[in-house]
């Protein structure tokens, strides 16, 4: 954490010296809500494939365990963009802050609600009263989805506890120690817990079909989102980023899980290359082929958030300002 803080301070100082917003600025810092998660695969894969350099961009990738933490860094001006869920664009507009999805990378959350096999009494989301449920962070997209699924199944906010446990080892430890009885997480954490038999799947949103069944429609999730003001004043850089990620999405859609995994750092495979590849082959259909916002997706997200969020009560959200297809449609 100290290293990350020092790096952020350095990035911010450099920005002050060189002048943020300069038309020729090519140095861009992106913070991702967990670089090692398969749902955020395009960000690291693009670096591994050399696509940032191909566009003449100098991109720093930073990581936070939760998308909400990455969002906070962006709002503070420490980073220019976030690899996170599109739903933050809707939520932030309800608070008077305008950010937009520039590249919509997925059409499903890629998330699973896992339940500890120690708790046979939990058979559905309707059984969550009095339970502690793991999320990456309070105010995160996993927290949004958990609250929606619970309230949809008759469990009111306040009748369960959301516990911020991150992902990977911290999530697994929380479940092993019974600090959480269930929780929402992504690959490769899902496969790790299923393989040891310590958890089973309660709600599966790793595919478009699974998301539609659980959430009532296509649910755009992973995106590159950025402040609208920054996008408007840095159209050249934004276009280059769109070029990078559309090219990366095309790579994902035309290669096998094994071919993709071979490009990733070995530590991302968490000691189980076979499990990583299997999960990727099963779930890579969540990614869009062209970075375009799926039709009807924003409406589903608004309906989900409106189902539990007090932030949206009495508010009118202009969904057309929460995303743009201008740049992805310009990619050759």
C-alpha cells in the first residue's frame, strides 16, 4: 500500500509539473479494480500484447482491490481513468458527478455469489437474513449487486451485513474463517474455492444468459470509464485508448483461453494454469467483441440500482451521458 501511495503521489506531482490537460499529453494512468481478476483481463492483456506502445501511449496500470477505491482515486484527480463497472457511471451521476464509459468491455458481470459449504441452510438469496456477505468493498459493484439480489428475494437492507473482503486470498480466508457465510467474487477466486470444495455456486452471472436470468437483462459491467470533462478535452488520447481496447477485445474473441493465458504474467494464474484456462474458456463470452454498449444494457443497470439505492430515489438519470460510442465506432 505504501508503494502504491508513493507512486500515486509521484504521478500527481508529475501531472502538476507537466500540466494536466495539455493537448500533447500522452502519459495516462489507469487504475483497475483488481488487475488480476479475469473480468479486468483486457487492461493487463493489452500491456502484454504491446498495444499501448503501438498507439504511442505511455500507460501506467495501478490496481486496487475494489472498483470503488479506483473510482475515488479518479475523482481525486490521481488517475485519468478507471477499469471498473459501468454502474458507477450511473451512480455518480445521481451525486452530480459526470463520468462515462468510453469502451464497454463486457456484457455480464462475470460475478458469482458463492456460499460456504459449511452453511447448508443457505439455499438461495432469500436465506441471507442475519448473514455476513462478502463484497470487494463497500460501495463497490459487488455490493450493489449483492444488495439488489437480496432485496429482490425479500431480504431488506439492514437484515444482512456487507463485509469488505477484497478478492483472491483475502476473500478465501474470510470464508474459511467464517467471517462471511457467502460472498460475491470473480475468477480465478471462484475456481479456487470450487476446486477445494469449500464453496458452491448460488447465483452465476459469468455469462450473458446468467446475468439476464439474475438481473432481468443484459448487464454491461467492465468498462474503461473516465471523467466526461477529461474525455472532452483529450479526444486524441481517448481515441488511442479506444483503439487499444477494441483491438484487445478482438484478440480475446479470436483466441482460446490457453492462447490468452500464455500471454499473461504467470502469477496471474495463481498456481493453477489448467483452472485459469478452463475458467477463461467458460467465461470469456462475457466480453464484447467491439467495445460498444449493448442495447438495453444501461436501462437494466438503472433498474437494478433503482431497486435498492437511496441515491437514485427522486433523481432523473440521463443515461445518454453515462457512456459514449463515439470512439469505439471510429476504430478501424
